[in-house]
C-alpha cells in the first residue's frame, strides 16, 4: 500500500502548472532516487523560498529580502518607460533580448471567465496609483498576449491607462507578432522587432 505521505507529495507536485498525475508520480520517484547532496540542496532552496522571498513593491517580480527588485533599483534603467506584462516569465524573455532598458509591471494574469480576477483587479489599481504618483513616467508599453483570451484584459488595461493619455504615451508590441502569440514563447528576433516597432 502506498504511504499517505507519498500521495500527499504527489498531490503537491500535481498542483504545478502543466503537470498531471502521471508526471507527478514520475517526478516523485525520480526525486527519491537522488543522492543526499541533491536532496539537501533542494530542501535548503525550498526553505529559502519559504522564508526569504518577497515581491517587488513597484513591479511585483520576486526578490530575496529586499523591497524592490534589481531592475527597479537600477538607476541606469529608463524609469520613464514601463512595460506591462502578464507574468514573471515575460520579463525573463524581455531581458534575454537585451534591447529593453525600461522597467516592468506584472499584471499577474488575465481577466478570464470562471477564474479569480482579484489579483488582476488589484494590480490594475496599483498601476493606476503608480502613474498618479510618478509624474516622470512618459510611456507604458502593453505587452500582453495577442490571444482572444487576453482581449478583455487588454480592454480593461486601456480603460485604466487612458486616464493618463494626456501625459503618457500608450504603446503596444507591433510588427512580427503572429495572432495568438504569447511573449514568453517568442523568439528573440521576433520580440526585438515587435519592441522596436511598437506604436
């Protein structure tokens, strides 16, 4: 009989995005076969995640024991340009092309039917407050997915940002993005072209 602790661990793995029950069991059996050094490092890192991870007060990117992330703290970045993205992995993608020198704001998801909308509504309120206080912001680049699912979110974002259109330029990614594209999965050349051709 399978111990209850094994089942509990597999249930936790099953909660990971895009990981199903069968994959969860495979991961579990792989993990328990690893050596003590690997397991110790994993436990140490998980403890760090539990006790030291915070979220940037400006953009909501994860940090370790600091109120603002390294990007938002970097005075060499262009703080007058904010790129609004759906999730954290979009920032990783943007940073990989090394063409964007502004800062970011993570929306935390999309406004979708039958899903919790609280985090997105809360973040929209935060970006509004940020733009009200930060008079030096000159442009907000909307980098949401070009999918039908993202359209309601895009409309709501535009509604919020239009309150500042007299002093803030509102742009979006343009040329080279296919319909249905998500920032996270774009190749560097396509993303670079779309960023440079934003309007």
